[in-house]
């Protein structure tokens, strides 16, 4: 029986990161993947969907420029767009694969083994691997489970990945549908609504059970996104509940019940079901392996499961399902197994980005979360129209919002940025949150000019009472308030 210091099951972002980190400790690692290198993070998830988004955004901006110069829009070829997405996915997979091949020819050659196949834990240390009709059992002193997740399906909806799709089925489309309904107004649903409306070829309907999309985000953030969606032709079914969805004569028929008691039937070409993802752990271990589960996935204590030598990372756990979080967990699990992490695994400073129109980046708490936790805070907001870079880009839609503790320390609680270059404006604040620092470090930092991140500095200076622009003069563009128990008061210096 072959023996390894570590067996990693799943070569998506989490598992790949774990295997590479284990090599730093000079450990013998087996990395097993039953499907494709990179997992959903590359093929059906983050990379592919964000490539769709980038291409849709470019198309949207190009068409807007053509309109400005009174030029006619060219036709968009769906197959060319799809091939470009495939090329992006292929490029990333080839890089990951080539990286492993090169490692086999380096000083790491005795450490890393990659194997295609399906793995199953027979005992906490014995793993059976089947591939192409053959089977073998190997020994792992430690095991990391990183098998990811898949789109959640609803039992009453006939998903065929051709007419009624999940995100996995987007690659099977042959052309832009003339009309599409999206069930689910969370991040993924709203991102695909942005993508398909951005190409300007599809009439998009979005089913929302509440009175606004993205219910976990602050109202000022959602307002900008909703306005742009509707301006771009997205029809939001607010306060609605899906009664049924069927395939009728090759198209989608769906019935909604609204909060006012009204029922209506609609017909569209395609439907996209976007109601979350579920972990892939079915058949991953025998009954003899007693791994605890909850309703969201595998239970873990800082990546360690209820079986002491088995760890779980990424979407298979009940933690945050993001690529950057999965990679962090994969690396951390290895450090727990073979070393001593310098600090605990924390999620408070995880940066996120929602690929909408415009993009939304965030870190730490938003106002909803701060109020739910009963935390008094100061909040400052600066409109993009006050930022020279946004003016130069001829797009001043958006704002920066910073939350700090309502005391002399003014430690950073969180930030949201809505607008162009939002993701590039977030990392310094994420670092300060992880360091449990206040805002002084940002006040006199010299940022490049012109840049969006200059707006963060102006927010900090407002909180310190020494801003160039004064909220009293530019009301509506700048705000500086305190909030306690949901009651706001202007800060007066």
C-alpha cells in the first residue's frame, strides 16, 4: 500500500492550494481529482462567469460609446463570445497542469503525485481510488477534503440544462436567448442578470421574493444596482413567489404569486435557476468514518473535522463559499497539520466583489450587520463625483462608504465601494481590519493621483474633521454621521 503524509481529495482552488502549501513543508502529497483541474472555480464558477461579465461589460461600454458618437451597433456573435470564455478557462487549466508537470521535473518531484480518479475514505487513513475501471487503496496520515459544491436544484423544477439551466448549463447555450427568467436575486442571480442584459440581446426577468434584490446588502448599495438593472431592461418581479415552472413547447412557462394575492403567468425562452450551491460529499466516506455534518455542509473547527486527522476546506464546509476563502482554508489546514499558524483563521477581513453594474466591493461589516449586532458606529460616505479619476473616466456613478467604531479609536468595521475600480480600493482597509487598527494610518498616506482610492483618504479625513470637502457644503455627495440603534445623527466638528 502506497503511503502519503497527506492525501488531498479535490483539485479545485482549495485542494490545489493545500497541496502546494504541503510541499513547502517537504511532505509527500497525493492530490486526487475525479473531474477537471481547477474545479468549479475555473470551469463553471468564478473564472468562467467573470469572463462572461468582463465581455458583457466591454460590450455594454462599447455600445454606449457608439451611441455617444451616433454610430450603429454591430452584431454580436454568441459563439465567438462563448469561445473566448472557453479560451480563458483552457488557459487557466493549462497553466495549473503545466505547473504540476514542471514540479515533477524539479526538486519537488518526490513530493507531489497527481491522480485522476474518484476517492472514498474506507477508514480515517485508508482511501480507495477508482479510475478507468481499476482500483487501489492508499494510506494517508492526514486527509484534506476539498470536493467543492454544485448548483442547488429544486425538485419541482425540470432542470434539463438546455431550456431550464443552472450556472453549469450556460456553456451549453447556442445563442443569446431572446428572453430569460432568473430565479434567485442573490449574488449569482444578479451577476447573470447583469451579464445577459449587458450584451443587450436578452430581455431578462428576475424573480425576487422580497421587495429588493440582494437583501443582505445596504439599501444605498442596492439602489444603485437596481436602477442600473432596470435601466438596462431587467424586469424585477418583486414580492413574488414561484408557483410553478414548466417546459411547454420548447420554452419556459412560469407562474408567480405576488404578495397582493395576484397570480400571473409568463413565457420566456430560457430559465436560470440560481438558488445557491450545495456541498459535494455524497459517497465520499464509508459509515466507519464518523464525520459530522450540519444543514450547510461538513462541520469543522478551523478546518478540522470531527475526525482528528481529517480536514475540510472550501465549499464543502459550512463556511463562506468563495475561491479566496477556500484557498485560505486550504493553506491554513496544512499549516495546522504540519506547522503552527501564526494566528487564528479569521473571516472578518475577507474582501469580496460582486460583478454587477457597477461592481461592488466590500470588506468587514456593512450597516445591516453592524445594526443587527447592536454596534454603534460612525459612517462616512463620499460620492464618486468628488473623485477626479471617476470624473476623468466620465462615469461618476458610485460611492465609497466607510464604517468605524463610534469612539476615539475609530477602528475600522467595514467598507463598501460601489463603482468603477471598486475592487482595487479595498485591500488597504482589509489589512487594517485584520490588524485591528484605526484610521490614522490612512489619513496622511499619499495615494497616486488621480485614482479611486483617493476617495478613501477623503473619507478618513472627514471622520477626523480635516477633509478638503465639507459635508455641510456638499450635502448629498458627502455624509458623515453616527448611528446608534438605527438612529442617525450628523457629526458636527
